[in-house]
C-alpha cells in the first residue's frame, strides 16, 4: 500500500490543522502525513483518526516519539487556536527569466501577464539581483484578495476550503467553494523537452477544438464542400506549431538561468476567467489558446 493517504483523507487532515503544522510555534504549510495510531510499521492503513498532518521536520521528531498518541490526537482538534488568520509561505525559485504557462498561453519577459482594466492580476517584479519574481492575486466577490503573492512570498486566508503545499516547496494549490474560485501554481526547471511537451499538448488540443468548431459550422453545408474544408485542416500540424513556439520561447534563454511556472485555476473577480490546462476562457466565451507573448509590457489586457 502507498504510504501517502488518498486525496479526501489528505484534504481532511489539512483542514484539521488549519493548513499549518500544529507543533508549537511552527505553522508551516508544507505538510506530510504521520501515522501514529497505529504506526505505519505495525499496520498499513489510512484511517484519518490515526494520522496527523505535520511538517517534514516535526514529522521526523514524531517518528522518534517526541509526542504521545494523545498529544498527537490533540493536534487534530480544529478548534485549537492558530498563530494567525492567514497562512504564509515562499517560493524560493529565483531565475533571470521565468517562462510562464497559464491557461495554455505562454509569457516570457513580460512585465504584466494578465490585467483587467487598470488592475494587474498576474505580473512580475525584480529583486536587487535582477531575478524575476512572481506576483498575483485571487480575489473574492468584494475585491478582497484571499490569496496574495508578492515577490514570491504568499499569504492565504485560513478559511479557504483547501490549501495544499508540496513539501518540496515547488507547488501551491488553493480552493474555496464559496467563491467557486481556485488557483494552482507550480515551478520546475525549464528543460527544453518539458517546454516542447507542454507546447505539443496545447497545440493538439487546439487542433481538436478547431476541428470540432468547424464541424459544427459545416453541419448543414453540402457534403463535398464540408469534406474539402475538413481535409484542409489535416494540413495543420500541431507538432510543427509546438516546435515553433518552443524555439521562440527558449531562444536566448539558458536552462540553468530559467524556470517554468505553470498557473491554472478559476478567477472570479474583477471578471470570471478560467485558466484551463490548454486554454483561457474569458467573459462571453472568448477563448485564447497557444498564444506566445515575449518581451511585451502586457500579455493580455481585458477591458
């Protein structure tokens, strides 16, 4: 059996500790899963009553018996006071150039990736060494930020539905049922093959969507005309477009000096925006997919 509990159990364990390690003066959001009743070595099971969420450091201490089972069980009481109303963390990724993939569209060297009217939603800043840092906001319906990320440092309201942070500090995911909003952010090395694989996946999805849309439009067209148009679409090479996009993105960028940041989710204010794996869905069902913005001041402007 895999030692990692299933999704629903992990979600419950995160909620029990208020999304932060419950050990005294810790509150780290980078959680792991400590089996204490019974210990994993004695019986492999995922009963949430016998598991507590702890950070990596305090998980190691718990493995060596620092806390009794009753003390660990007390950590799981959701009514325990938390150190603050918000959870905090940091992405330590610092690179000369960030390649951002959000909703099937690419940005690099852009000051502002996404702006609605005068309000920036996703943008970049620079530290004193010139490294590019990520900034974004996830707003509620009143325009208050429930997740704010400034210069790679982030804070999240503790009353969200779920907050998941990878222990290796490479990814963050926030969900809030009341808002119908969610956001996930992940970092990894911008290996050329990884960029190409993502570009190919997006281009193939775009080709499928293009073909479905054309088939709907031509449903009542004469069969011969419909067949000719659809045949012309076969000349569209998703792979060739993906290679072109990847070359353009990576031109002049060294792997060791760059990182790939992937952003997906749903933003509900100031406008409803869906950042899906292969496309951005804007108001009035306007769709953007496979776009590349390089060295531009603003990538996407919504008015």
